[in-house]
C-alpha cells in the first residue's frame, strides 16, 4: 500500500484537510485511469460507458440530451461527440422529437444493453482490480464521500 505522500513524493501537508483533498483528487484520477484501461478492450471510454449506463437505467424510455447530461459523472463532457460515437458503434438509437424538432430522443440499443451486461460481468469477476475494500468499508467510504459533498 502506498501513501499519498509516497505517491506524489511530498513529505508533509499543511493540514489533514489539504492532505485529504489532494488524496481524493489523486485517487479519483487513479480510478478514472483504471476504469478507462478496463474498458479499452470493449472499445468504449469512461464517458461513453457512463452514458450507456444512464440510458440503460431509463430503458425502454427515451431520454433527451439535457436529461442525460444532468445525470453524468462529468457534466462538462462533450455529450454531442459522445452520442455521435455511440451511434457509429450502434450502441444507441437517436430520433428527432415529435414535439420539439430541436430536441432528440436517445435510447440504448440491444447491442448497447448486451455490451453493458458483458462489461458488468467482467467487472464482477475483477472487483479486486478496482480497490481492496470489503462491502462494509465501501459502505463507510460512500457515506463519507456523500458527507464530504454535502452543502
């Protein structure tokens, strides 16, 4: 196990709050890179996977881009580009709204659902790759992260 001090080669921090903030950012980046590496054989990025999971959660209902964006982990992502790439991979379907011609209705395709299932099966097999915590520790980590973001 490597401490944040060892990872970024810094001897000490001004406060535990600063240490925790840097540790959280470092760990988030580490996890992002791990997940992207895990997803590479499936030919999808972290952001594309996030959109597919959002669409699967609302399936069979369609979603508009605004609603997808509001649920994304990184709402600053270029959703238009992500949608174009997912269309090209035939993982989603897009139709123009019958109510508002400026809006598009997006849904996950059968291929997209099958890919999500396959990725989730592989994730289940490789749980230890994404962290060495047990369920209780993950529960407490989630509670602390929720508290950390509370306003």
